[in-house]
């Protein structure tokens, strides 16, 4: 279920890239960067590494 919701978010980000409004470009870029970064920080927070201090 967790992975399904992430796939939906990824599809939304890809949808934004195909949008006709210029404002959707940066929005999609933020989503595409945010998704892997969220997983990245989630992984390190589980391992208790103080990288963000």
C-alpha cells in the first residue's frame, strides 16, 4: 500500500511535466527531487545518522 501511494505521487509528478502551464515545470521538478530525497532521509533517519545536523 505504501509503494502504491508513492507510485501515484510519481505519476502525478510525471503528469506535471506534461502539463501545458509553465508553472507546472518547476512543480514537477520539485516532486521528482522530493520523492527520492524523502526516501533518502527516511533511510538515514532509520539508521540514526546525524547527517542533517
